[in-house]
C-alpha cells in the first residue's frame, strides 16, 4: 500500500500507520482530531464536515468534532477499523480520488506538522503503571536486595502494578519542573526537605484503553486486544531518592506522581499487529511458572519496537549539537504483555474506561546499553555516562532534555511514534 502523498522510507508516519492525535491549527479555533501522514496532519474534523467520513460504524456520532479521542475510542474496534480503512482508501495512490484529486480540499485538509500545536490526545481518567520488564525488575532488585532475592515471589505469576496519577500525565514538549520532597541522604540522620538529586527517566510503552468494561465484570485475555485502542511512548519521570524514602510500605507516591510524558500520536493497535513476536516462554520447560488460566496468552504476545533514548545537555544545546544516544532497547524484552496487564487489571471486577492509560514499566534489555533508566545505565551512579565535551551524567541535571523515540521496521516503511521529549527546569523553592 502506498500513499499519493510522498512519505520518506524513514518517516514514522506512512499510510500503514495513521496514528491519531489532537492538534490546533492557526487558521481554525480550538483543538481538532487528525492523523499523521508523512510530514502532515490530515484534519479529520474537516473530512467529517465534508461528509467523507460518513460511515455506518460511526453511528451518527461525529466523534471528530471533539477535543479528545475519548468519544471515538468509546465506539469500539469495528468503528476504529472502519475509519482506518476509509482513511487508507482516501490516502492511497489508487483508492477513492475524493481527496487525491481535489486540490482545494488537499490544501485545507493537509496541514504541515511543523505548523500545528499538539495536545494531550485523550482525557485520562486513570493511569496504572506496571513493572513488566524482567531484566529491569532483576536489575533493581539486585541493587537493593541482592542477586539471590532480585525478583519478589509474585513477579513471575502476575503483572505487578500500582495506580499512578493521571492529572500529571503531560504531552511531549512539556517542561518538567524538578520535584521536591523528603529524602534521607544519611541513614543515621533525620530526613530533609528539598529538590530531588536523583532525577531519572523511565523508558516505557503506554497502552491506551478504548472500550472499557462494566464494574464487576472482567476483560478476558482472549478479548483484551479488542479493548486496546493503541499505544504511545511514555517517559515516567522518577525521583529516586524521594521514592526510596517514601515507598515502604505502600509504594511510590511523590517520587512518581509529579510528571509522566507521552508522545502526542496514538499508534493504532492494528498498525502494530504485523510486528508481533514471541516473548520469553512462560512455561516450566524453561524454568518459568505457567500463568494461571486467566493470564495465558497465545504467542506471539510481544511487539518488536526499536526504542532509542537520547540526552541533550545545556552545553550541547548551546553548541548546536544533536542529542546524544544513551540507550537502545526493544519492547520484545517485556515479560508481561499489554493484554495480560489489562486482563489482570480487570480480573477482580475493576472497570476500565476510554482513555485509561497502562504503562509497561521501564523496558530494559539484557545488555547494559539497553537499560531503560539512568538508575540502571549508571548502576546507581557508580558508572557515570560519558557525554560530549567531557561532561558526565549519573542522573538528570537542570537544563537536560530527554528524547525518546520508537518504531517498528517494515519492508520499506516504518510504523513509529515520533518523539516524546521534555526538558528539566529548576525546582520551585
């Protein structure tokens, strides 16, 4: 499939992707829903007004006049698939010519991405962060409990997670103010209050819930994929010293709830289905316990997404240098899949709603250059990262800018997320 719009092979947004987002254009008031195609945004609200998205699956709801994706996501998979197929037909080089051969409509409906402002794509009612990377859990457990007790007894039996703060999830490009809180630098002295000294990032994949379930019911592992609208890249910023002092016995709080950044484009679930790969076997034959029946998922259950993390310091920015690569990972390292996370989340009757966000937890591979946090990359600061100009980094400093990007590689095209980035600002004291 090819689009009549010129899309370079290294673009994240070919016709095989068509991720959804919310944007503002300078010539029209208010946020609008669109999809990314190449370097452009296709204005779906305008296509809707022109009658080009008059589909029975949309049930006369006109979801693209909204300022978030929630209404569209709530319609369910048949509607998502119908819209996706219609957009591919309109954008293909041999499909419906209604857009391709109408110069005035193309001029109005296709807006350069460089000329728009992107917004948080959905209203997030709830955000849950999981701990689904075995290597990450092993690394952190080894640091704090020793290699013999790295994984807790429950870890290989269920997707461990905790409820995060939805109100502080922000769109890529939002500055991150260094958080303050209590820390205890010296175990022999009382705690102190002040800015975190150990500000970290976490490389994650976020699953966006489309249709939910009634309170008291559950989503089965077989049906879980039908409830996931799509995926975003997620940087779950962390204050390690605040977290260390506060997390016993109830878990993360101020060390995690100050900011979580997501990419502005939601890549559809169906766009990533061709990139599924087998995960680490969850079978006794390889020494892993078989999950309970409600968590047993047929392979392939993982996604093959190449992930990169880059860091830009103030000095690099002033010198005009590009961000420096510090990690290269892949979502295939996740032990627990998004479908397993969703099935576990609802097995007790918890009701999910359109726009709910499930974070994978930090994604780390089995080599030091594939770790998804500075905590691991520098091994608690004992092995600082070497940066240009002789700089070093153990944790993030004020002025640093983190950039995460990811894509799946197809035959002559990529299906990607663009970037999720944020710059660290000094604490408000």
